[in-house]
C-alpha cells in the first residue's frame, strides 16, 4: 500500500501564485461597496481617495509580507509569521479568528453573492424566496446554491493542488479581462455632463444627500467618515495574503511569493481605481450612492450596455465569485494544517491525503462556511471583522521590526520595500482606522474583537489538554 504523503507538492508557478493573489481579492465587493463609500464621503474625489488609501495600505502590507514570506516559506503564512515574531498565543488567536469567522464567513458571503447574481439569469435562485421557514431560520435557494458551490469547490481542491490551480488561473484571467473590458466600455461611453457634475465639488467631504451619514462633519468626524467608508474597500481588497498560506506548494517560494504579492496587488489596485473612475463617468453620485441593493456595477452596465447590462454584470460576478471562492477554499485549510502541526487543532487536520492536500481541514472549513451560509449573518460579520483583520495585519507587519532584532541572522532573500518608513506608515494608518471605528462605528468593532478574545480561554484549555497528554 502506498504511504500517505507527508509533504506538500511544489506545483504552483509564479503565474499561478499571482492569479491566486488577484483572484482571492476580486470577489463581488468592487461591484457593490462604492455605494456605501459614496454615501459616507459624498463626493467623487473622496470616493477615489478612499480607494487610493486602501490601495496604498494593501500594497504596503503586501510588500512587507514579501520579507516574511522569504524568511518562512512554508504552509500557514500569516499564522507562522505571528508565531515566529510573538508567541503561540498570538498566532492561535489569529488562527482561531480565521477559522471561526474571517475565512469561513468570507467563503459563505462570496458563495451567496454568486447565488444572488445567478438569480438574475435563473430567478428560481432568488434570495427573496423562502423554501424552508424554521421559525428561527429562513432558508432561501440562494443559500442552498452557495452551499453546493462551496462543497463542489472543496471536493475539487481535495483532489490535489493542480485541480484547484487550474480553476483559479482560468477564472482569474477571465474576470481580469472582463473587468478591464467593462472599464474600457464605460470610459468610452461616459457622459460628459455626468462627469462634470460629479467632479464640480469633488473635494467636499459630506454625507451624500438623502442618506443617513455620520452627520455634519467636524474635523474628527470627517476622519470617522473615511474610516467607515474604508470598511467596504478593505473588504474588497482583502485576502491578498492567501498566497502565503500555500507557500509549501509554490515553486521557488523565497522569490515567487513576494513577487506574486507585488504583481497581484498592483494589478487589482489599478483596476479598482479605474473602475471607480468609470463609475463617476456614467452615473451621478446619487445613482452611485443609491443604486438598487448597492449594485453599482449593474446600474453602470445598464447605462453602458442597455437592457443586456444586467446579464453581462451577472455573468461577470458569477465568474468573479466562483474564482474568488476557489482561492479562499484552497488557501484556508493550510492555516488549520499548521495549527494542527502545533497541536492547537484537530490532529487529523495536520495530515495530507493521497493527493498531498489537507483534505480534512478543507472539509471542516467547508462545514463551518456552510453553517454561515444558512445563518444569513455572514454579511454583518464581514463588516464587523474589518477591525480584527487590520489589527492582525498591523501585528504581522510589526513583526518585521521584532524579527530584525530577534533573528538578524536569518536569510532574507527579499526585504520589505521602504523599510522602516512604509511599514511604520501602514501601522499608523491601520491604528487610526481601528481607533476611528471604535469611536464612530462601535458595532463594527466589538463583535469581532469579542470573537477573537474568546480564543484566549480556548487556547489555554487546549494547551492544558496537550500538557496532560504529554505528561
């Protein structure tokens, strides 16, 4: 009988890693969140500033992670970096948050987004239909289709990294080209009068008329409005670091992880900025801020392509979310694998199947993501975890400073770009974002923080059980 593999196969090339970065970032957010951003900032100029700030933070973080990935090119990514820089408790809290909400709820949200836009083509999958009412829980066809997609992609990825990478590369290429096509058509058909009106008072920061913003902006409240607006843009730009989780399966990881992070995040950031410029050329600010169900891209496509615009965007988002979820599912299980190797997760999660992938971790992740699909609370949770996500990014980037003192002798084939200035700027901006959210949007901060802190007693319980077993 052939023995079970004990090591990952190095199968992912630079192009595959880059497509994983870009594909994990582009889901449904860019097609939707500009509505909420516009309601908060009330002008075209500040709409772009929010995306530029987010893009700068994303690029800075990605370039900083390049150093960490070259130092520790193994499965687990951010979990490993936090453990090396701090201690097992900090890394466990990240892994705990990642498993309970960050990755699993994101997979659920992206899956339901796929189903919602499928309903444009096949109305029987509408989220407004109820096929089971359990009193405390209503189940729609959209939720069930999301579960089917998650299960199918989990199965595909359990068959080996080559199956997952083929889907990832194909669907990411398709959505990059389709998003670029939408931008080109939008800029070609942009309306001069709409553009001029939108950019007339481009730098006046205010709540959009007809929306419930934070209120009349004082100087501090203006910063609060920007932070609140960035919740959506950060969610849309997140998951770029998923490539670090599959480091053990990337060819020449010391070079290719850092390079893929740079290439992927730059590519997506440019596309996001151009997409929002296109929005301001075809839709009034009111139409952006008050698009039906926040679906700005649908409104823009209807202006550009007429009645067929809805179908075009629906297909684009289906392709986008399908590819995005494949990347999220592929990468997530590698974190639980690393946790299991440290004795902090189910032992079986730390084993590989005959296809050299952590199949048990994939299926546990699938189960939790499906529960979030059924709960209907994934959207609320995703808003709430932006605070936690940025907090762990700050800790990880801060780890660069710690490791340069603690481990000066370790090989660093790639060093953080702009060190120490850019990493420090990220930490300051991230800290400002978190503090402003605590002040102006406390409901976005406390639930995510509480979920993270619950991990502290869980960690000590697991550590105690682990010590009792070894005694």
